[in-house]
C-alpha cells in the first residue's frame, strides 16, 4: 500500500510541477505580448503626432488669408501665417510654397486694421520664394516725385 501512496505522491508532484511550468510560461508569454502591444501603441502614437504636425502647417496657411476677409481679423491672420511659417521651418520646409503664399497674401493686404501697427508709408510687402526674407516698400518722399 505504501508503494501506491508513494506513486500517487510522485505523480501528483509531477503534475503540479508541470502545471506550474505551464502557468509560468503563459505568464511570460502574456508579459512579452503586453510589452509588444505597448510598443506598437507607442509607435502609432508618435506617428499620429507627427502626422498632426504635418497637417497643421497647411491648415494654418490656408486659414490665414481667409481670416482677413472675415470681419477684418488682420492680427489673427498675421499670427496664423507667422505660426505656419515657424512650424514649417521646424519641420524642414515641407510646405514652404503654401506658407510663403499665405504670408504674401496676409502682409500684402492694404489698409491693415489699427491692431497691427505697420510703419508709416508702408505700401508693399513681399516674401522671398525661399521664405527667408521679407521685402517692404514705402512711399517716395515728395521731392522724388518731381
């Protein structure tokens, strides 16, 4: 009878050990899978943030000129165009043409509201094609008109 008890105890111990090893392997597998999924989620988040930043520049550049025609929000238009320029420069100039066009439209608008103080006599503003320089023109003095 003692051999049956010893055999039963050895079999039970082996089964418990096997069950423990299976549970341990499943726990390790779950930890690895969770880590992998967390890494994928982090990568997708970074991709979404980058895409949002890339979409922000053209959006700001498109809204800036329209802000002038809507209730003469000159200051908002200038700030939107400037922000589009700064973000585009941060991203390496991927939307340079669109940003330059927005800056030209906004700064080339005659009769800015009093919120934006331009120098006296300023009649023209132009942005270089690279977006690196701003050229402004003023009225000629009366003695040069003769």
